[in-house]
């Protein structure tokens, strides 16, 4: 145990020993699986920035004064407005932080002593996650279950978290055609109900990056086809393969889900290639036509391009990867017209200074 925890958290700013162990284990046990599925775990300052920013948007711009903790219902559907989905949950890092933020919000208004009834009546029915791989799926259940329990919640018989073993990028079907047992079929069916019928308002997370996508679903590929046009005309690119990267497909999924709901927030940390590469100009236009405000925080750190800070000092990635990343927060306000107003900022420097900034800032600063 001493060797496992030696220098723990210093490199990736990952303070969770369960995730730290899993990431180390997967890299050693099946590096090919990790690469093919784009499995890289998110530094906690990045998670914290995104979750706090979404919370601020809900409070300040979408008229939900309790933010992620708000349990207001849509007057038409009578379902909770703030339904939250991480479509690439992994070990549950984002949902873990969401739960912490909700608890903080309740503490601020003196409701933390009602945690047990709040979780039962106002949280379990609006917190969802999808995960493709069995090991992180199991860890997410364990981690979030322990968190809720430590904060004072006691699970009752047959209650479960809304984290499902499923492929986000497959089309939601009413009946699963999977024949590998009742458990997997039930997971797929319940995930389909969330994907198809639940008016999710917040989509957030760290989707996988994989240029050679293993996700070949016709459903998601048909949605991504919208990115192949500008002003109604084909892109005309000889090589548009980067539009098939997994992270592009997850952005398109999140865009679709928020559009189906009619309003909401999409907040991802992804590869930053879509920000300025000409191949993505159709994607950029399509996103601007869907959302009312777009906030981009480019975190840079591209070792492939040997990026350096404007002052000539080293520039490092916030992840342990070569590909530069950015945080994109896309807001669709009800009744507002597009195209979106785009807000852009950058962070340069070593990873430690970027972590410090992300811990101190949110979307309003």
C-alpha cells in the first residue's frame, strides 16, 4: 500500500486512491484497451471548474436559484428540470463532484440535515451516468454509494444509482436485443429510457478521445453528418476522418440531448482540435446554431506541436497525454435566439499553475 500511494496525486492531481489505483492497473493490465477506448481520467481541478461553472450557470442564467441542487419541476412535463447526465462516466469523478456541490448548496441554505430525504426524493431520480466498460462502472457505483452514505444517506431495499452499463453512442431502443443475460438487457433498457425519454438538462464530463473510433453506430454517425455541411453545402474536405473522433460524437450526442430537452447546458473537457481546424468549420457553425452562448477555455498543452507559452516559458498539459485539451461549456437558454455568442479564454504555463487557476476560477471569472 505504501508503494501504491507513494507520491500519490502529485502528477495528475487525482486525489481519489480508488481512481488512482484503477488508472495504474488499467495501464499495466490492458494498455491497448485504454488506448482504443480513450480512457484517461480527469484531474480534479478540471472537474471542479466544470461542475462549479455549471452550478453558476443554472443559478445566474437559467433561473434555478439552488443550481445543481434545485428540484423545481417543468410546468409541462412535471419532471425535475435539473436532470444531470455524464455520458462517459468512467469511475464517476464528475458525478462525485456534482454530489459534493449539491451538498454544499444545501448547506448554504441550512438544509444539509435533510440529506437523507433529499437524496431519496430529489437526487436519485435525476442523476444519471452511462459507462461502457465494466470495471469503471462497478467502481463508480461503489464510489458514489460510499459518498452518499458518508454524507448521511442510507440506501433502502432495491434502490440503486442511475449509472448504467451501456454504449452512449448507440441508438436508444425500447427493447434490448442483447442476449447475454437478464442483467445486461435490463441495464440497456433502463439506459434507453434515460437516453430517449428523460428531459436531461445538464450533460457534462470527459468523453473519450479516439481518432480511430470503435463506435460505428449508424445512429450517431447520422447525427454527426450535420457537421459535414457549411451554409447548407458539403465541406468538400478530402480527408474529414477527424469528424469521426469519439469526442466529436459525444459532443454531438450532448448537443442532441439538450436540443431534445429544449434548454440546458453541455459542459465537456475534450481534445481542442475542433476549435480552429478547418475540417471542423461545419461543426462550429452547427453548434453556434444550436446554442445561445458558448464558453471556451483553451487549456493548450500540445506536446505534439511543442507548444510554448506566449512569454516563451514551458506549456504543459493538464492531462498525462500529448493532445491539447479545452473546456467547452455550451448554453441553450429557453426562448433565446441563435447564433451563439462565443466567449474565449486561454490558460498557458505549467500544469501546476493551470490546476491552481482552475481551482480558483469558474465561468464568471
